């Protein structure tokens, strides 16, 4: 059986990773107003590389100015971002970790107040952050522009010395708004049946792959189920098969609770990760994330079929988490954490303040 502290090789890109621990994308609000990486953000990510994480993923980074979804968000929409991204890449590489940027567009979640634009989505849908109360449907020109923006952002990451990018197709942002039946009611080639709803994601992936070296990792993060926007497990499993056929370097399942069960099939004993690996042959490497805290959890997740273990909150509180994985009894402290503990873990005041929004995480 595989162990979380064993090396792993991505066959398509040929890149190797020192262990199975992945720091999942974690928004931390520490970028400047124009999306440039701050020292605080570089330090917090580098600290996790030092702590042994084989893969470090940046927080969600917008590829288009109109795709920004919150303040302090990392941007990759302009060449002005490359220099600091390069500092981050070099810093993470000094600890032999791989560095990936998570690329996204907020779609209907990009506040008009922040971007100055009416939010767009696949269709006209309600948007609490639009002055009119609605997001407008993306035109063909918007779609072409945003595919180009994703591609340019990925090329910037190549120029900055990154090992790859992760397309954020999860959590209800623009890519998943195209996937969802409740946010995509289009009647053209970008909506309707499942293949049409997948087209936006697939075209972004293809455009990026045509413009980056083979050694550059291009993975996709998806949510198995988001009832609110019409993403169901059956379609997500079929999407995973289509992503495999396209040649994605990995699929990252954002489960929130990796040990929980499908909401669509609540009586089925399989976990979400098991649903994917047991339903689909020859899947690319699977990263699964959600609810892992101890080394026993990490081993259980690998037993379910995950090749790599993504973590969020435990990596925020315990920067050396990955270095402890070889200890079978490792079960670090759980929330709440004091401000002093979080500062010690290299979180700035801005980031700690953001963590107050995550119920029960910060002890005040
Ligand atoms: C503070 C915070 C910020 C997050 N930011 C992102 C993000 O930018 N992109 C993303 O895909 N997921 C994001 N997530 C979700 C995490 O990547 C992860 O999937 C989630 O926290 C569940 O894993 P955990 O139980 O190990 O924390 C965020 C989660 C937290 C707690």
C-alpha cells in the first residue's frame, strides 16, 4: 500500500513530488490591490514548503480583471504579476516542493463594487454582488476573451518558473457555473447537454495545453456535487472521464468531508473519492481534499484511492504537518487556535482576521 510520505511521479509531465502532501488552494487576502503577491503571502507559502508539503498551491488567482471575487486576491491577469510570482517559485523550490497556481474567474461572484463591471455567468442568474441583482450571460466574445485570459495566465506562470497550474472548476465560480444546470441554461454550444456545459472548461484546458511545455502540470479541481447550481455526482464522474480523455495531469476532488458520503446517494456506503475511483477506469492522479487532520486520516484517504492528500485548515495551523506524516500517531491540535499560535504559524494579521470568518478556527 502507498504511504503518504512516499514520492510520487506525474507520468504525463514527468515531474516528481517528494511526498503525497498537497497544500490545497487557500485564499489568504494578503495580495496588494492590484493582485501582486506580498511578502506575507510568499512567507506563509514558503513556510509550508519548509514544513515538507510536496505540493504548494496558491490561493485562487483571477485571470481577468473582471474575475476578481474578493479584496486582497492574488492576480495573474497581467505581466506585472510575473516578477513576484517568480520570487515565490524560487522560494518554494528551495525546499524541493512543487508550486502550482490556482487559476479562476469568479463569474457571478465577482462583485461589481470591486471590478466596476456587471458580473457575468453562463446565463442570466441571480447575483447578490451585482447592482441589478443579476449576472449577465457571457457573450461569445466574453467566452473567447476569458479562455485567452486563462491561457495567458498559465503562460505567465510558466515564465515565473511555476511547475503547473490548477484550473479552479469547483465551488461555484465561473467554470462550475458553466457546468451547473441551474446556472447554465444556454441553448448554444456552451450550454444544454453535459458535453456542451463541459465545453468551456475543456476549451480552457486545451488552449492552455497548446501553449505550455509538456512538463508543465495542468490539473483541474472540481466539486463532486453542488446542488445549488445543479452539479450532481453522476455528471461529475462523467466529467472526470472526459478530463482523463483530454489528458489532464491530475483531478483534484474538493470534498469538504472526504469521509462523508454523496448527497445524491446518501444510502450508498462509498465515500466521494471511492465513487470516482470505482466508477472510472484509468483516472489520472487523484488529489482528494476535505476533513483530513491526522496521519491516520491521510492513510485512510489513500486507502480510498487518492494518490495525493490535499489539506487546508490543518496546514494553516500546522505548517510542519507534512514532515510529521511518517509518524503513524500524528494527530495535531484542533481548532480553535489563539492569535499567538497562528502568528507563530506565519499568518499575518490580515490572514488571521480572515480566518475569523471560519467558524471556530480562531480563539478570541
Ligand atoms: C481559509 C480558506 C481559504 C480557502 N480558499 C480556497 C481557494 O482559494 N480555492 C479553493 O479551491 N479552495 C479554497 N478553500 C478550500 C480548501 O482548499 C479545502 O478544500 C477546504 O478547506 C477543505 O479542506 P480541509 O478540511 O483540509 O480544510 C479554502 C478554505 C479555507 C479554510
